[in-house]
């Protein structure tokens, strides 16, 4: 705050100087009259007079002398300048004439008291142009018979303007502080609340009165208090200008409230600390979402168990511990028997419910130290960190019995019972195996259990590699590698029909592998092993390259189809694939939006961060992205916010019976409305009848795919066939296709 300059003693000094001047003059006159003076006194008088005139004239303060009636006898140039009136017109006027009417009583007081001794006050003077000038006035008596008063006036205009600006700034701060949508607080240097706003009270659940003088530590979660105190110390030590952190407050009920806090130290003009100002935002909901996303990134969306990625992380950590401290523990791979038949006959919804029941049952039979994961579909994995082989076998038998006890429809039970096959792989001293290698070993043992009759467990032993059955399975990897190296794969194309145009506008490419006899092997027989052996990325690159070549061939024929390419979850984020796409599109001139990459919802959710980034990269290249099997898992609609996509492929579970089932129609309609609201297209899978076609078209679905609309045909057949009917008739190419179904 501006401190008013003290000019009270200035008038006194001027009055004293004038009195001294008079004394000198009087002494000089006496000396001359008596004949004792030699002229020196006259010089002194002239010097004093010159000093006084110079002093008053050059002063920056408006200075004047007034007689007892308030008439100005003398004024310096600054006084005239202050009033905007020529000096000649200032002299002879009274102070009352120069003062606004409201301040004339104050002017009289200053004159009366100033004649007796120093005094102060404020007045508003009237300028020559009518402006009012606020002034601070100091008055003091001038010694002598004339009883004059010396008056010094200081212009307060700038000071008043500064005070007004300060008040406005203070009001803006007060308004911004109190009405801010986020919490605001002034804290003392020892961390106590000096002032808070309504938003902060709402965040922490305390009133203004309750927070006043309360230490911030007293409502901070104990686990965060040390970091909070360290932030204050850091700012006081000038180690940082401000501090940003996230911590938990505890409301009156003890509930934790997460807050993001920006803390700044406020200092005075000399750099001395005054207080802290804190901006506080409630991030409880954001932290909850982050926790959910983190949980989803590491857990299976259907069962809540660990997913493949997080389980492999646990497995690698355990493998590292065994390398350092000695081998212990076992890995169990559990695969349900006859689950596909159950899914096909009872529906995906019933299959999901069964998977969830089994997952909960497995959790209930295992210890907290055991790691349980759903790897996908009907496959589970269990890490027993300390059990030996005999103990692992006991656990396996318990889990097998749990699956046997699951209730399924009687008709289903009488035909194909739901059981499980379990493979056990032990961590052994001297074997430095990675998580992937351990999972392959447990897989091999699990397939042994299946081939031995199912509903049992089998243990992996490395010395049994010579066993013909095991050796045959191990050759799958060699066969896949050979197919990659020697072009042993083939692609089939299944038409996707536009309900509006009643013709195919795009095709889904389906992978097949030829065996040594030339027979086609469906992907279900080898893709899983390719994923286990780390070969799936090379396969996906092969498919993508052939898809672009196929599009180039179609373009040369004057056609403009679009191809859908299925990607494994392991391929999501593959930089080599992205480089291949960019290079081949550039070399062939194929429009990028003719290429649609399709990822299943479950694969995308298992790698949601990579999936979102991958989809964004594809979008930058100009390609499209489709989310397949939409609706197959829980929480599907949540993922739409985090996965950029162009097409939603509605899971066949909702499509198969949509002509008869009202619930399916409601769900399909909801998906369509959401997709349309986001400017995206929908594709219905497994369309099996003309009635379904009509229902889907009426509900607003954009495209359909299924055997009723067209079976998969060799990709090369598209070079001779350009039209697929959208009714019960089939084209020759479709009718004659003998490729295995998807």
C-alpha cells in the first residue's frame, strides 16, 4: 500500500526559514542604523533571500503563504500549475474560493489550526478548467507579526488512481477467488487455511468456519501428508516457483477425495514470504476412470481375471525369481472341452455366463498368492508360485472337478459334457525358460490331456519330446514357418453386402493354409500355435501385402472394392506392419481407404492403449478401422470412447435370431443409433436368412455378412466375378466354392 509522503514538517521548516530571513534582515537594518555595520550583514540578507526564493520556487510541491483571512500572499509556480491558472491570477484569491464547497469547512479548519501549529488534511481544489484535484495539505504558522500560514499541497490524483486500480484488482481477485469453479485457498506459511472459497468447501466437505485456521495436514490422507509438507518446505527454500501434486483429502465421513493441487508461494516486494495460494481441483472421478482403464488394460473384460499380457508379465517375473533363487512352482493351462458345441447350441450369452461362473469358481479354489488369468475364449492359466509337481496335480484335479460340477442344460449334458483338459509345466532347475516357452510347454501337456480322452490333466516332461504325438504337434511350427517362407497360405474373400445398394461393396479376407497334400487348413487349427510361437505378426504382414496386391488388381479392372483384413491382438502396434502398409500403398497407388483393418473387441480391449494408438496411425495413413464382434464382451460401449473406428461389426449372437427375438432387435437398434451419432457404419455378421436381411435393413444397419449373402470364395475369383446377389440366389462363384467356412 502506498505510504503518504510526510510534508507536515516541510511547512514548519519553510516558516522557520522565513522567520530566520526576517531576523537576519532586521539585524542588518539595526546595524546600518547604528553605524556599526560594514555591509556584511546586507550580503547575508541577500544570500538568505536568494536561498529561500530558490528553495520555494523549485519545490515539486505546491507551496503558498496565506494571511489570517486565507488570502494567498505568495505561491510558487507548482501551485499555479496544479490549479491550471496563471500565477498572477492565483495570488489575492482565498483558499475557500479555490476549494469545492463541500471542503470549505475543512479549509477553514486548516487555516485556523495551521496558524497555531502544524496540521494536516485533505481538500479538493477546483482547477481553472473545472476539474477537481484531490490534494493532501500540510499547514504551519510563519513566525512574525503578520501571523501568516505556510501551506504545502501534494497532488493525490495518481495516488487515488493507484488506489482505485488496487481496489479494482483486489475486487477482481476476491471475485475470482470466491467464485472460481475450482477450489481456492490462502494458506499461512505453516500450512493453515487463512481463506477458502465455496468450491473448496464443496470438495472437502467442510464449511468456511470449520476450515478457518485449520491445518491442511489435519484433513490430508496420512499416506500423502509427508509429500504435502515436503512441497511447502521446497517452496519456502525457493527450490521451485510452484508445486503441482495430487493427493487425497479426507472429508468429515473419512472418505478419500482425490485432488490436483497447484501451490504457489506469494512474497512481498522485498521477496519475503507472505502466504501460499493453492488451486485445488477434484479429480476423484478422473482417478476412478484411470483405475478402471488400468484395470481393463490388465484384466479380461468378461471375467475380471488377469488377461494374457498381464499374466505373461507375472510369469516372466516368476521366471526371473527362479533364475536367481532356485526353481519352484508350476504353470497350469486349462482349456474347456466341448465349449464350442455349447456356444453354438446355447448361444454366446449362455457361453459368457458359463465362462464367468467357471472363472469365479477357479478364484474361490485358489490362494491369493496364485495368479489366475483368462487367456481368451475358453482358456485359462494358473501360476502356482511354490507348489511341486504333486501339489500341482492336486490343484489340477480340484479345478477339473469344479468344471464338472458346473450346471448345464440336461440335453447338453447327455450329449457332450462340459469338462476341462489341464496341462502342467514345472519350473525346473537348470532350465532358463521364458514365459512364452513355459506356456508352450503347458500347452503341449494340455493337448496331451485332450488326446488322452479329455477331462484329465497331463504333465510336461522335456524327455518326452520324442513321443510321436508330441513331435507331431511341434512340427506345426515348422509347417507354419514353411508356409510363410514358401507362400503356403491362401486368401478367401467373403462379400459384405450394402443393404442400400443391394450389392457387395467390400470383402472380408479369410486366411487358409495348405498342407503337404494340398488340402486347406482353416485358421482355427494353426493361428493359435502361430500366436504362441511368435509367428502371427509375419502371417498378418503376408495377408496385408496380398490384400494390397489384390486391391491393385481390382483397380486395374476398373473396380473399387474394399478389403477387410483381420489382425491378431499380438500384431496391434507392429511398426513393421505400419511401414509395410505405407510403402505398399505408395508403390501400388491403391487408395488407403480401400483397406480396412479389423480387430476383435476382446483383442482391442486386451491391448486398449496400443489399439487406440494403432487405429490413430492407420487413420493418419488414410486406412479404416473396424471393431469386430462388437457386443461380445461386457462394457462394449465404454470402449467406443477410447478406440477410434470407422465400422462396428455387430456380433452374430445378436444377428442370428433378430427376426424372431425382440431383445436382439432392441440391442441392434441401439448399436446403430450410437454408430450413426458418431458418424460410423455398422456391419451385421452371421446373417442367415432373408427375414434377417429385411429386419436389419429396417433397423438401419448399413452392411450384412453371412452365408445367406455369400460364402467365402478364392480371392482370385473376384477377377472374374463382379456381382454378388443380395437375396436368396447365389452366384456361381459363391455356389461352387468348397472352401471351409470361417
